C-alpha cells in the first residue's frame, strides 16, 4: 500500500512537471529510481528514419544535461538507436547510437558505450563518445543519463528510433508481398523502395511460395535495384518473438558486404515455417529489399492476408449494365507520380479483381490507353495498356493483350483481359491480376471526352514565335529554357507564327531548339480532312536520334482552310511543342473562280434574284424577305433525327454562300432546294456531330450550322456563323389510354411543340412468361392468375435510351388520379407490400416488364385498369437501372418536372365471370369502417391471404 501511495504521488508530480530549455523536468518522491524521476526529451529531429543528409543545425555538446531522460518522438515512446544508419545525422552532423543492446529489467542500471557516425560517410563506428548509463523500466521503456558528448566529430546528437506497438500478432496480420522480381537472381531493372509507402508487416512470397530475405551478401544491381538490401544477421527462432535486425547492402561498386546501412527492421518467426518483416522506407540512393531464391518453400498458411478489394456485383446481366466503378485519379496517364517519387505503393497485383469494371477519372468517363510513352507510370511503377484497339459495339466481348511500359514500350507482357464496347460511348473491362513478374503494375486510364463543338472553330490561338524550329534556347548569351510542363493546357490550340498560320513539325529537331532543351515534334504525318480527329505520338531527340524519347500523345485534327488544331497536354518533362518555321502560310485562302456564267448555275427562285456582292455572285433576297437581325429558319424533329433549313438569300447577303456551310461535322453539308439550304441528321449514317444531352426534364439532340463569311473575294477566318438548333424529347410521361382492352395494345402518340420530337409509348399485356403471345380482344383473367405486362417506347434510339418505369398502379375505374388505387411498382421497384409483383426488366432497354397476380378491389367491381409513370434515361449516365435487392435501393435522382403528361391506361382486365362469386368478401360495416379511415378500399391479394382496410 505504501508503494501504491508513493506511485500515485509520483504520477501527480509527473503531470505538473516543469518544462525547462525544451525538456520536461519530472520529479517524484522516489529520487533513487530514474524510472520515476526523469526528464522528457521529445525532439522530432533525433529520428533515424529521416531523409539522408538532412541537417537541422543541432549539437548536443551545447545542451546542459542534467539527470535522467526518457525519449519520445512526436509523443510516441522511443529509445536510443543500437544501429548505425548511413548518411543520417539525427539533427546534427554526427549521429550517436549505443554500442550494444539495451539492458533487461533484471540488469538494473548498466553502462553502455556510445559510438558516432558522420553524416557524410557511409562507414559506421567512426567515432567514440562518452559512455552513458541506461536502465530498462516497467512499461517497456528505457531511461538514459545523457552527458555532454566528448567526441572529435562536429555536431554530435543522440539518435532516437520508434518501434510502434501492435495489438495483434503480425504472424496473422500481415500483407502479402509476392514480388518475384525482388529475387537475388533477378536484375536488369532499377526499382527504388524509397518511392513506396511502407506500412506495417509483410510476408514475402515467390509466385505463391514462401521466401525470405537473404542473410548474406548480394551484389549491387541484383534484385532489380541499385543497392540490394539484406539482413545483417540470422533470422530469429519462434521462441525469440519479435527481434530487430540491421539492414545493409553493398554500395554500388564499393568492395565489402555491408558498407551501406539503412534503418533496422523488426522480424518475427511464425508457425508454419515463415517470417514476417516490418519493412520501412530506406534512406538513400536506389535501394530495395531482396529475397533469397535458395529459401523458397511451399506455402502452408491458415491466414488470409490483407488485400485491397473492389466492390463486387453479381454478373447476371450484360456487363455494360453490371460493372464495378474504378475511379482512381492516379491511374491517369497524365499522372507522373513514380517519376517524381510518389507512387504510394500502388500495385494492381494486390487488388482482388472481381468481374467487370468501368474506368473513371475524377468522375469523368475514361478508357484504357492503346499506346504508351517512355516512363509512363499511372501512379505505379509499370504502366499497363491495351495491345490493340478497343472493340466496336457489334463485336461484343473481345480479348486484348496487355503490355507493360517502364523505360520503354512493350517492356513487359501481362495477362490478357476481356473488353466490351457499350452503348453510350464507353467500355468495360474484365480486369485480372497482372503478371507477378512485372514490378508494381497498374492498369492505366486516359480521360476522353466527346467533342461537343468542332475544335476547328473553337480553339485557342497559340502565337509564340519562340516555338519556331530555328529558335535556339541559347540566344544572346542567355538560356531561354521554356517548359510546357508548367502550362495549364485546356482544350484545343491552333499554332501561329507572328500572325501567320503554321503547324507542329513532323521532322527531327535538334536539342536546344524551339526555345527549350527538349523540343517536341509529331512522330508521324498530320491527318487529312477525312481522317477527323486522330491520335499522334510526340517525340523529342535526346541523344542525336529522331525519337529517342516519347511524351504523352496528343489529338490532332485537319481543318478546312489548310490548318490544324491540337489538343495539347502537359508533357512528361520540361520540353516545348515546336512550330515549323518552313511551313508558314497566310491565314487567308483565295476563292475558287468559275469560267461559266455564274447566274446560270445558281438557279435562283422567283423569290430571289441573281446578283453580285463583294465580288461574288449569289442569290439575293427581294426587299420583303430581308430580315435585319435574324434568319428565316425552320426545323422539324422525328424520333432521333432532325431536319432544318435556312433561307439561302439571307445567308448569302450575310456573307455565307451555301457551299461554305456545314453541320458540326464538316462532311455534313447542306443541300439547296427551293431557295433554302437544308440540313439533316439522324442517329445512323448521318450523325453529323450531333450531341445528346439531358437537362433533367428533356433529352436534347443539339447541333450547329457553321460557316465562314466571304468578303472581297477572300475568306476571313476571324468571323464564323454558328446557328444552333435542337430537338427535345420529354424525359418523363404518365401513360394511360381511354379505351377498353379490346385493342391489342395501348398506344399514345406524343406530338410536341415546334422544335420538339415525337415518339410513342405502348403498354401490352401478354399471356405467357416469354412475352411472345400478347392478349387479343377482351382480357378475362381469374383471381390469382399471373399477368405479364410490357411497357415499350418507340421512336427513340435504343442504343442511347432506356425506358424506366417510375411507378405503376391499378385503379377500379379508368382514371389514373382516382383516389382508390393499389401500387404495383414504387420508385422503380416492386411494392414491398405486394409479394406477387415481380420486376422482370426496368431501365436496361427501350422496354420494361413486370408481372403480378390478378386481384379485385370490391365485389361490385370486377375490372382493373393499369397505369404507369415512366421516363426516358440516357444509357451513358449509368443511372438507369436500380438494384431493388440492395439495402439502399432508393436511388437519389434529380428533381424532374413532370409536365407534358399524357394519359393511357391498359384495361379493363376483366375478372372471369365463372370465378367472380367465389371471391366476394363478406360485407363490411361501412359506418364502423368510416371511423377508421376517410376512404374505404377492400383489396384481396390471394397470396397475401388477408383483407386490407384503407
């Protein structure tokens, strides 16, 4: 009891200790035991686990040491290092560490020699300092009687190291590290472990078999690294528990076995004849932990190691509608993380791949690259890309080779994967575990965007003469080393040279030209007009060759008027895109001339007259047709197509003859008919650059009529015509029909105001579960008979749209707003209160299907009318179908405006006369029921076997 009281008082005094000169003075009544009478020393710069050559200007010879000290690092209990760490000064120039192990509790106070290692030397034990006293204390910590170092080296400081405590046995709580390329018989690559983020304990494997770290010398450049790291001492036995081992390596071409020492690691022997290692970040150079192929043994383990898992979904349907989302910004080909030392340990061999995946980058749709460039990393060490083009929609699921790039393309070959093109212009991939022999492989992703407007008319001018191929970066005794890596590129660019048209060079450019040390050129010819947008590799000459080094590829397009536009991106390194000085041309082009009578070819109508304007002949408007501030413009929309026309004479008077006009796709030009220039697009052979958008209430097909004016016989590129038009389709409708079931189908034709489209929705009952035999004429059904219903939309593009049933319900009369109703579908899923409803298909195509069991409302009504509220959904949004089996089945959606509603109801479904009497319920006391609810509805659901009062 007396001891407990003394300990309690000691703790109180410990809390109220004074801090003097950065040290906490803590006193207790037990002055004889330093375990309870010490100063706290918590200075982060004493840590051995810091970058090499890091100097903070400290010197422990300047400290007034007094008494005993306990070490901390950022609040965590620490101890003096027993190990030398090369090139680490622990805050000063010379790091001090114990020459020997710490004492045990039974040893009491011991004296230990202190050695010093100069920060600028890899050799250990260079200096000897004053010995100090050390004691082990209850609670697994140590105290030290520090004294002023007496050493010939400058800036000596006592080093500290932290070994974190662990709550569970690392033999059963580790991460598998199956890296065959770490074996001591492997070489040829240069992988640096200081670039990985180490965290916790690891068990080493070699293609699934046990392997361990070497205990003997390994020559430099083995294990696919520069400095090959091994244990400087034997592995422990099981009875040893967790031990600390020194880690060292041979420093490049120096002689000796262990002349470079990095941070020590903890090791433990485990049941099953394997070891686990607490690996940490090495300090210097390009060093890596090795494995010893002579220690390979079969793996016998009863644990499941920690792995990175992806979300799993059941693959019962088309992969285009059933995939996992993989949205990792670091997978982007524009992420040069490893090149700049920040891989964060990314490695797709650690991922438990399951099923199909769709790629995104920061929420934007992406795809795997079909190309590579030098040192492409995608956040890992080896970047994986497709060894071929993506498939087309009609090809279905295809298999593609996968290659890995590090220093050069196709350096590795991984496992092939399956790929599929999906409606909505995206792809899904069945990723598998990459080949283990590839160092830290990562599947790459490249963001892609559908062009909304032709980049030939929406570009940024890039007029920077220093980009010229004849401009040296060393000029007038000054280095003009320009760097496009620092430019925030965004969108498309057209190149000029002092106002004149130019283009990127396609030929070799010597180092130091184009205002930079690394000039960038196209590795291939520019495209033709008919090629559209193409992808081109970008090269620089490094060692006298033409394409010694490749950067990120760019998209290029040829434009009318003999110029090009480029989608520039941030290069891999400090280089600059070159402008070809020998291909400069005037931005203007001459008009074509005709030797025939111009008016004879124009065929002006009776509302036009042939005349000359600014040196060009064309059809002019009579005065009554001239509109000063607008064009005579009309359009019509049908299904997924649209037609529009503009007055030819008005266009000509504005400086836009018919032959310079086209839609968003320059190949889609207008046709002159009856004095009007007509344009047409559809969703099959004449897409013409049409874009499909959704605003929450409507789907909108949008396009532009584009043109360039003529003035004085010359074409000016400074002014363009852009007439926008669109066809809109309502996204939501409520469907019903004011007729009985006698027709084969229920149909509503929806005609919208001018500028909007037209489509129709049908509701059809079927006799069979395969939906092959629709009911004809009157529909008679028995109670509890299964009814199959299909809702189908026609007149929209099935490749882009899906029909979604939001709500379906039944009423006893042909009125969708009738107060007495029974819900069958609620929020796109079956009514949970009616277990006879089966949702067979919803939001996956232009038809949706469900079934239910026949019922009646009251004995006086044997008819049933069905109604559905539906909306159209873009398949590309990936939000058309709902998983009704999940806990969070109610999908969050944008608020929609339910206007433009039409009404069509399927019905009546008639209760078979021969069965009506068998299902008449007993009469209900209305006056008694009225006290329960304002409105009364009797609903009999045979499978539920109960009467419900509403």
